[in-house]
C-alpha cells in the first residue's frame, strides 16, 4: 500500500548477526519506515543505506516501533533511530 513511499533501500544487521539486504524503506531524519515486519528488529540493531551521492549512512535503532495494521493498512515498523 505504501510501496510508492518506500524509495530507500536499506541493509539491516541484527544483534544476532543476521543481515537483511535490499529492504524497501523510507528514511526520514530520525525515523525509518518499512513494511518488512518479518525482520526481528530490536533496539541496538543497525541500519545502513547508500545515499544517491554514494555516501554510506549508518543508524542505530533506538525503538523498533512496531505498529499493527488494520483493515487495508499493513503492519509496519516505524523505527526511531540515531546516526551512528
């Protein structure tokens, strides 16, 4: 449903050592949104992305912010993050 807004591609590195690449997301300042709720996100996990200018940005998840969908709305993560 929000696929048009998920224009960023992120890599998630969990504290258990799992890596999820090419995750569709929307990075907006200290918030990151994704519908990939099967990824087990926890505080302290790391997110990275490459900007259009080729610069790698790295973030640490402070709060995964899982939100249950309803009706036509999907489940989402609305993460609160800080730059690493």
